[in-house]
C-alpha cells in the first residue's frame, strides 16, 4: 500500500476509536451535569477539526482532486457519494457544537439530541469509512501512478503543517487519548489500538 493511503487509513482507525468513545459517552449521558457540556464541546471540536478539516481536507483537496485528474467525475459516482457523506457528517457535528456552546447543565432535550446524533453519526461515519477503505482507496491506487501518490503523501505532510498548524495532529491525539481514558468501552482498556501511534 502506498504511503498516502496508509496515512489516510491510519486516520480512519483513530476516527473509529473516537466514534466508539463518543458512543460510550452518549450512552451514559444524563441531564443535569454541567461538565458533560464541556465534553460535548470537545467531541464537536475533535470531529470538526481532526475528522473533517484534517482528514476530509486531505481527501477533498488531495486524493479526490487527483482522482478527478484521472477521469473520475465529482458530480456523480463514488466521489460524489463521498462528498455527500462528508456533508451529512457535518450536520451531526454542528449539533455537538450547538449544544457545546450553551451554558450550564444539559437539559433532557439536549441529552436526547446528543444521544441521537452520536448514534447516527457513528453509524454513518463507520459505513463511510468502510466504503473508502474497501472501494475508493483501492480504486485510487489502481488509477494514480506511484510517483503522484508519493507527491500526495508529501502534500499531506505539508497540509498538516500549513492548514492544521504544527503540533495539531499530536494535540488531537492527546485529546482522543484523554477522552478514551475517560469513556472506555466495557471490553477495552483506555489504550485502544487506534490510539497507539
Ligand atoms: Fe476518509
């Protein structure tokens, strides 16, 4: 597997771990605890910044563009489906931001909204990741010559520095590790495999 795709797949594993963490948090959520609002805000920030801006950014600005150059259209077919998935995900994350921006303990309605959107978002993003891992990424490797893929990997590294800023990747990994420690799955310790680097 080429380096660019390996980088994207590694991010998928981390995002999946964070979806598990989000679900554990949402399942336990009850109205009335002020500190939960901060955690909703943290999840909103993580998924907006790491999953969307950093990871989907590399796909939309990098990989998908390259695939378009090699003849895959972006207004129908697999890339159009991926773009529409990304947009749908943003609607769920917007709810976490909205709730996160409020004050005081979470109301019963806010708890319900977070639970509902956490489940929908996790299901949605897992299915989306499967489509990329099993269909879109293999297709891109067939289509894009090795030297262009090498350039893409370098572009991804530059994207991390220029768009996300130095240290951002590590900051989000740290945030993820902290949340996963706080909300471990019953069968898992906090050191979930997707969080090891
Ligand atoms: Fe992806």
